[in-house]
C-alpha cells in the first residue's frame, strides 16, 4: 500500500469516525446504546487500518479492547448513575490502554503515574503533531507549502489550550464569564454551523490519533528509572509509617471494640465514633499501595530481607486498618440501611485489599513492577465490571427490602437516587402492601428527572433498564411524575 493511499485511508477513516462520534454521542442527550456502537466501529476501523498499513499491534491490545466494549455496553444495559460513573472511568482507562498498544507503545510502566502521564498527556500532545497529515492529502503538485504544516500543528495545540484557559478564567471571575457568554450570545450562529464545527473538531482528533498510529509512528523508548540505591531511605520511610500505624491501631482498638463503656469519658457516642472516618481509612490504605509502588520504583524490583520484613509489617497493619473501616461501615449500615454509595464503599474496600495483596506478592517474589501495573489494571477492571453488572441500585433496595420484611425496620427509601434499576423492586414493595410513610420517601414527585427512570425518545440513548418502564403509569408511592401520566389522570 503506497504512502498516499495510506494517507487517504487514514484521513477518510478519521473523518468518518469523527462524524459518527459527533452524531451519535456529542449531539445526543446522554449515553446509551450509542457508546457501544461507536466503540465497535472504532475497534473494527483500527483493525482494518492496521492490516492495510502493515502496522499490526500486540495481541494483548485485544484485552483492553474487550474491556472497553464491555464498559461501553453497560451504558445500554444498566441505569445506576454511580454505576455509570465507575463504567465511565473504566471505559476511559481501557480505551487509553488500547490506544497505547495501537500506536506501538511498549506499555511497560514502573508506576501508575507513568501510565497516567503517558496516556493522558504525552499521547494527546504527540497526536496533535500528526494534524499535518492533511497537508499530504492533496496531490504532490498542489500541496500546501511546507510552512503550512507547523501552522496546522500550532492550531491543533492552541485550540485545546484556549478552551482550558477560558474555562478556568470563567470559573475564577464571574464578570469574565458574563463577558464571554455575552460574546457568544451576540455571535449566535445557526445550528448547522455549530454542528459543522463540532464535527470538524472530532474528525481532526480522530485523524490525529490514527495518523500517530499508522502514518508516522513514534519509537517509544523504555521509561527511565532512578539509580536503584534507595534501600536506606525506604527503611526510614517504612519504619516511621509503621510506628504511626501501630499507634493509631492501639488507640482506636480500645474504643472501636470496647463498646459504649469506652466512651463515657469522651464527647462522642459509640455510634458517632463508628460512623466517622471510614472514608479516610480507605484513603490511607490506598496511599499505602502507592507507597509500596513508589518505594520499589526507587529501590528496584529486588528487595533486601529487611525491606521485605518492613513491608510485611506495614501490609499487616494496613489490613487491620481495612478491617476497622469495614467494622465502621457495618455499624453505619446497621443504623441507616444500604445505599448505592455504601455498597460502592464495600466494593472499593475489596479492590484496595486485592491490590494491596497483589503488590505484596509481587514484592516478596521480586516480580518486575510493570507486570503489577498491567495485572492491577485488569484486576480493577474486573472488579469495576462486577460492581456495575451487580445492578447496585437494585441491590441496595433488595437488601433494604429484606430488612423491612424480616426485621420490621423501615429505612428511608431514597427514590430520587434509585434509577430505573430499582423500579421493579419498588413496584414489588407496593404490591406486597409494605406501609411506608411519606417522610420515609426521600423525593418529591417533581424532583425526579425524566431521564433517570424513563426512556427518552432519542434512540441513541436507548437503555434496557429503562425500556420496559411506561412513563404514562404512576410511579410507586410518588404517583404521576410525567406529563403523560398527569394528562391521563386529568382526563379520567
């Protein structure tokens, strides 16, 4: 395949992807089946271009592609806002890994920060330099002068910077925000012009990524590591952290496991103490994982016996911190019931514990750290998919329903944050005659956003969880929450 044919194929594919992305996602009112359709087309287009240009990528890239497709599919199947947030992060990370392999990156990272730096800073900047591929679309005799290439590259770098700086200035100064808004009000362009600019922007973005992948590839060098002689420094750091952790565990153990009697001389009750701090404890455990990786980054993959022993002590202390967080969360749930956010906390605790164990195993077995980064990404991806596929909104309502029916305790039914996943459970509660007072329903009829429960008319945002709910029917406990339902009710 000649260079000109490759350039034409890359530009044509990028433009088609840009048009499709803008039409199905940017111009749509939300995400649904549109995301998985665009991602399927992107994966197929990249595969075809790789074969036509002779730039095959590693087979491990298909793992990242599979994760990106599965995360995209969850937007068409489930409706939990928190689940969508987790799936969105998973989609972006898996897509970034897939693109790294497609452009020929080695993807050997000794630290998660190296991955974030390469995927979300270096690669976008490198891709901007491939905007000059448009200069090679024209025939040889009618091409733009060579001086035009730097101009295209400069514009590709300038436009995102202007958008970021404008947003920051507008957020910092309300008068500047009003001035910018007034400018756009004066320059009221027809909708077709805004669609044209939006399509052009995303087309250029896709062409730049494809140009970096299949036109003028970059030979990425292995990441440099510092002189691996930081054993003494690591011993000092670990020793100090171990002493602090031990002090905390001793102090909090006497209160957390001592019951109400331990709080007679304090300003806190047992329940108040138990409900505080589990978020901070989870953050502590997360920082310990980064500490493990950072110290290995400096002292190397091989650790001395002293370092292994200190890591083992800190590993045990961190597990006790996680157990403390779980105990606090259990007490909180016993008092106030389950919510999707509290289920997410349990899920996050499991992820942190698994990553901590994986990091410790790699440490004592002297396994190269890039392998941990890859395995850690896969592990987090599996846990994230498990959380989303468990339908957390429905699960929280099911657990609370069991408490209502078995224990007779009525917890606040957080209807506003339930999403369509919990609709069937709410209907079942109402049909079973479960008596719930108005004060226990955390929503008013017209607080419910239409798109949280009912399927919008736009096919691009089709969602399976919402598709079987009739917007003309009254919502459990709340009555009519849509105009269609109110109209039917008024006609009757």
